[in-house]
């Protein structure tokens, strides 16, 4: 069912080895405009790195987030006092200026946190923590849970609220937050999933049974486990959706931000059985297992470009199961254009490499548009990084990251980020590292989480280096034991970053 809540919130980087954090151009006062994170308004980029499996005060999987302030030495580790238990604090991160004070705010998901309801403990109901930015840094957080804080459905065991997050500001300047609760039951349907949407200061809970959502809820879908958003649209990945007879084939729902209400407006959905889509639905494709979105113009209007990962796709007539692929589709304000902009995989002409069983190409995605607003992007502006954690690269499951321009053909400008770019930083390949499983991006850097590497780290690679436009812009490493980060790698360090 569709639930509207009248609950209102009261509100109107990476470190170079032996050097300073990355910077970006900024106004003389206030925070950096245009997508670079600045929690304290000092005009330099801040970076938050999650370690959701961290042991804190003896509690395994308690979780920790490290915030590196660009204008100060050292870091702040959050939470200073863990929320309690194995909550996996930092499973998801997002930033936006929620209270419109000019400083970015940090949202942290703790999906395994227990919530007390009527004196009873509800295990793994989940919570998110909102840290408001200020000139003196991030302060005491607001704890947000279902039922009490949000209204709508009450917390239930295994809801995992906060397992996914996305946030930003709409084209009209309204901040928004999306928080997934993939374990949410819808009626009698266990783990059908839901998404909470903050817009205009009020929360709406959406499920696949909502009137504004196409389709219907099914047990085990875990709808809301994957989220992406721009200033124009947001998308909800449903990789466990059954399409016709194909189990876990996958689906993606797309919405635009409402202009005059607190509700989201559906503009359509995508799956591999639709006209205009390459490939076809198969069981286990997991279409929508990863999503990435950015805004661009084709010279006529601003649009959202949505990239969709299909890591379970079998290539070469099913002889290479789980090789994976990515599709990129343009969405517009009123409806989804189901005609693909590009289909990307390693069997496309001129793309380097070859599809192999278990590559899981498209398991993670990160996208950027470096062109100014309203400017048609060049090939080096509109870029998509694709994680390939099962890539062999000489070692079993070493992993890799391949970057594609979304201007022109898929094989015109593709290039590998590792090992060629990262090799001179001290990174060395490792069997089983599955590099490429964790990707995110800022306007200036591609962030690569490498928690299972020889030394757990988050790599910050300038897009200018990725494109070959610079050979001197430094690649940064954030890792335990460097520049104030506690020397406590757990195998999940870098699993999320903003």
C-alpha cells in the first residue's frame, strides 16, 4: 500500500601518500558547489570512507566511518560511540545539504541495528544516522528509524532499513533522501521491500504495491536494495524480480521528483523483455543489481542518463554464465526512453578484453559528467566506470575496473584503471581481491574500494588521469594507518565512500 507521512524534519578526500587531501575549485566562502562534498564549509573536499565490518569496542561488524577533512590534518571516526551491537554502521553512505545551510550533511546506514518498539527489541530493523555539517565539523547525529521518526510502517525484524541510500538536491533546489528497507514485508509478503523518500520535509514510503509504482510486490524481491538518483529522477533496482518465467531476471523502476507534492511520480520501468532493450530475460541475470545516474544534455534539454548493471548475464549463447554486461538508457522528464544509448560488455567490437565465465561485469558502477551544466559533454566528460570483480588479470578473481565514455561507441575510448594507472602507487594485484566490487565517484575522482587487497584501501583516482589528460595529477590512497586513519583494517574498509 502507499503510505504518506506527515512527519517533518526540523530544517527549512582522499589522502595522497605523504601529502594533503585533494582539492577542488571553490568560492571564497561556504561549501564547494557542484557535487564535491564539503562538511565544514572550508572550501576543500572532504571524503567519508566506510568500514561496516569494523570491530568497535570488541563488537565485530559494529562498523565505523572515517571522515577526512580536506582543510585539517587527521580524521574523525564515526560513531565515536557505537550505536550498539553488530549494526554494520556504514553499509551505505550519502550526502546532501538537508537543512540548506551551505554545508553538506552525511547520512550513514546501519541496516542491522536493533530498534526498540513498545519495550520489545526488533532485531535488524535498521536505522540511518544524519550528521549535520557545520563550520566546526559534523555534530551529534539525528537517528532515523521507521515508525517513530518516519511514521508509516512499524519496524520489523529483518527490515534492514538503511541498507541503501541516495541523496541530492532537485533541479528546483529541494533536498531529497532515499533510504531502502529491502527486508520490509508488504502485507503478508515477506522481504518484498520498500523505499522511504524524503522530499519537501516529509517522508513517503513506497512499495511495489503503491499506486504510483508500476508492477506489484512479491515475496523475496527485496525492492529498494539498489538506489540511484539525479536532480531530475531516481531509480530503484530490483535484481531479484521475476520476469515472466525467469526467476531473478531483474527490473528497474524510474521516478521523477514531484514538483508540487510529497510523492514520487513514476515515469516507467525497464527490464530485458521490453522493446528497445538488447539481450533478453534469463533466470539469474540480476538486471538492476547496480545502478548509476547522472544529468547531461544532448543540446535540447537536460536528461538523466541511467546505467544498469546485469552481472549475472550469460554471454556467447549462455556458454559463459555470469560474464555480465551493462546497458545505458536515457530517461527524460515524462517517460523512460526504453531505447538503449549503449550496450557495454567485453564482446562488443573494439572493447578491450573478452567476456569470461564468472567475470560479473557490471557488479558495481560509478558515473560522472564533468561538463558544465547545459554543455553537451565531450567523450572525456561523460564517463562510466564498470567493476569486474571476477576478472582474472593473471590471478584468479583479481578483479578489475574498466572505464567507458558514453559519448560514441563503447570501444572508442575504453581503458583499464588498474593495474596500469594504480601500479605506481604501491598497489599490487592479489588473487581473490575482487577489485571493482566497490565503486563510487565525485566530480573530480573515481573512488575504488579495495577491502580485500594486500593492504585494505580506498583509491581516489582523478578522472583526468583515467582519461589520459593528465599524467601528474596524484592518485590518493586512504588506508588504515595513514594520515590519522586508525590502523584497523577489517576486510570491509572502503566498501562505501562519498
